C-alpha cells in the first residue's frame, strides 16, 4: 500500500524534512489518474495554434511536426478566429473596482475614495489588465484562465499562470471548490538559488528534469521542477493549513497557511455543471473544426486530381505524343481518331455547401458575427446611435462571460487588499503610487485601511462612452443637444489621444477648478479663485460640490472653505462688473466730451438736407393703380 493510499497519510502533517516526499507522491498520483487533462490542453492548443505541438512542457512545447505536413496542410482555423474576436471584444473593457460605504461617516467615505485610487495603483503597477487579457484568452482556449497574485520585494505582483501548471484533485472538486491547489513550474537553477539562499548544494544536485512525466528533459538540465502547494484550513481556528515550496529532494519553504482563499483568481469561458475547470471555446468547436479540416482535405485532393484537363488518345491511332505540348500554333499529326482535351469531372457543389454550413454554424455556436471577426460594420450603420444598438445586441451573447470577467477583477482586488495589510505589518511605510490629474499621487496604506465590514465593492466601467471617435462624438453631441452637459464638460469627455494637447488647453480651467475643490475637501487647504478663471463656472462647481459633500456629512471646516470660495468668486464677479460699469461710464463721458465744441469755436453752418431724386419715369414702368401697358 502506497503512502497516498493509506488513510492516515496527509502530507501537510509531515515535518519539513519529509514534506517534499509526500507532495511529490501526491502529485505523481494526480498525474497518473488525471493525465487526460494535460492531453486535452495539448489538443486545444493545437486547435488554436494550427500546428502539431508535441507537448506543453519546457522541452517540447516548441517542437512541431515535420515541414512536409505543415506545407501540405489546408485548414480554415475557426477556433483561432473566434477566440481572437471574443478576446478583443470582452478584454477591451477595464473593470474598475470601486469601494463604497453604507451609512459611513465622512472619514470612511474619504478612505473609501482613496482605497479606490489605491487599488487602481496596484492594478497599474502589476499590469493587472494585461495579465487579465491573457488569462481570458486561456479561458477561451482551455476553459479556465488563471492569474497569480503574490508579494515580491515588498510589492504586490500579478502574473498570468499557464493553465496546465495548475493541479487540483477532481475528487475534491465535485462542487467546484478544491481544498488544495498546486502549481508546477520550471525555474532556472541560478534563479532558484537567488530565491532561496543557503540551498545551493541541494539545488545543484537536483536531477528532476527527466524523472517526472514522459518527456525527455535532457536538453533542459538547468530547469528545475518546483512545486508550490497550498492547503486551506479545514475550518475556523484549525491549524492544518499549509503553504510550501518543494523540489524533489528538499523542502525549500514551509509555513502555516491561515487564509481562506488561494492566491489565484480565475475566469471560465463556460461553467460546467460539476467540477472545477470550465469548458473552453476550442472544446465547443473542436467537432466542427475537425470536420472542416476533413472536408478541406477532400476538396484539396479532388482539385489536384480533377482540375487538370486530360488528353484522350485512342490506342489504335497514330499520334506522336511529343506533339502534344503548349507551343503556340503547334501542329499535331495523327492518323485515325483525333486526340481530344477533356476535363475529368467537377467537384460536387454539395461539398462546398456543407463546408459553408459548418462555417456559419461555428459562428452561431460561438456567438460571434462574421462582421466582427472580419472587423467590418454593417452597411448603413453610420451613426453612433445605430452602432451602439448593434453592439448591444451582439454583446448580449457575452453577458454572462462579461460578468465572470468583471468578477475576476473584484476577486483580485480583495486579495490585493488583504495582501496590502500583510505588507503593512512588515513595512509601516507601505504605499502605492497612483495616477492623479497630471501627477503621481502616493497613497499610504494607513490612510486607506478599513475593516472589511465597513465597505463593499462594485464594478464600474472606465468609460460609459463609445470607444470609437465617431461613436464618442455622437454621444457627446446628444448630451449637448439634450442640455445635460455644458460645452466645457463636452470638451472634457472628448478624450481623444490625437486631441490630447488641444483638450488639455481647453480643459485647463475646469481642471484647475476641480483641483482647487479637491484640495479643500481632501487636504483642507484653501486656494482662492483668481480673476483669470471662469468665475461663473467656478462658483457653480463649488456650489454643486458644497451641496454634495454637505449631504455626505463632510466636516464643517471643509464646508466653510467651499463657502469662502464661493463668496470670493462672488466678490470677484461684483468687482469685475463694477469695473466694467465704470469703464463704460468713462467711455460715455469721453465720447460726450469729444462731441461738444469749445466755447470760442464757431459752429459751421448746417449742411442742406439732401432731397431724394425723383423716381425715373418710363412707359414700360407701371403707374400705381393701373395695368402695365401692352408693348
């Protein structure tokens, strides 16, 4: 009886000296009983990549079929077309986790706002959106895509993990919730030594580059197979959770694991009724793709056999075959029956019709329109409103997938916030840099720390406007025509990259006003308005901010700064109005003084009033009240 088959064996109960042995025996058992999963992943990768990849390990992933097979293969790769189209449609969105408080006071609301910026900073520094796009592509191909979130050198990182590296026990995952998770990864010896100093000798002795699996790793001896494992606690206050990093002959790292989650977030293309892993688009389309490949091969062979005309020569006729050539004006001498050029036959049209049916059915299964796959828009849909309606209709097919995509980012935000607490325990100065309006803002964790029961998360898109210039311009025009926004706000919404410099000048006034208001609300620093600003807009923006923050329970000292700001704007407006009236009066007096002559000056005689000339008369012109003469 092996150690795994023993009911008393649990590798997480082993001490550090024996832990690696139990982990490797457990993983070898999973590899033997669940080897079909790696075979499926290899098959789906072949369907997407359109080539015969030999394996998914570090030795054979770049070994392909012979050049003869590649040269003579004819494929219409619908799997890759569908996957790339869906990834471009769904992964273009950048969900923004936003933290909200329920019944919280002003301080909690300010912390929630900063916590949102804090999370944005972590997403930016860890390239979370790029990694999320890769994970979603994995979900379309293999069924499930993974992102690992971890701490490194005092920072929080995010990394896309290849699906075949993740190992779970199907027996534990009937309801989709594993209790253990393992990641198998090949790491260079030198990198592994730098990660775990003091273990150089045992790392150099590792020969686990050829003993595991069926592949031959003799050409990759410096790549050591490393297994990182997590076992969740069995319940609250249970001490059986373990996190360890092992190689075949040694345990490099071991600690108690108290979290109730794995440091992974994942997304599935389609959720299976049972089990942990999802179903990918490649699996859904593999039957149609294989049938298309078979039909294309049949058409190819048929074309080679029947597309070239044949020369029919009677056996008893005397024809010199050398005369049958492609010379212009050539002479063919014959005796008996005349040779004839004829086509052998044609390929049945039903074969092409069946191919078209399968091709169209593949798009129906994937829920992708052929226009989207070819980056075309329907004829006649030119307005932004029509394009939005078309996109909404097509996007309904991916509604559930889009929800799972957004949930992945919410789960990532939760894990990153929990890890930020751990980083703060290690470094009280832990902070994140986030993008502000034209500057980089440093946010400390101590300024945003809140208990989990004090806030909730929600997902908001980065922009509710269209993504194309034509669609966005149409959106802004509709808002302007409806009177919902001002001209200044409309210019701010037209955030085109090509107009960035021009927009920055047009939006300088409103950006400065918003900066002043934020300074008074967030930092309690007063900055008075200037006569060079748009004072009417500044007063209006400050009034709206005052009413908003008053309803949220802002401190009285911050509200007083806004009232003072509005009063100063009103004073500047009144001074400008008084100065304008005074200037107008001075101009009127100057004009009046300039029109009065000096007392000793003689007024010139009045010029005679010019009399209008008499209207010309002609027999051709009608006299009033009479009919015109007949000429």
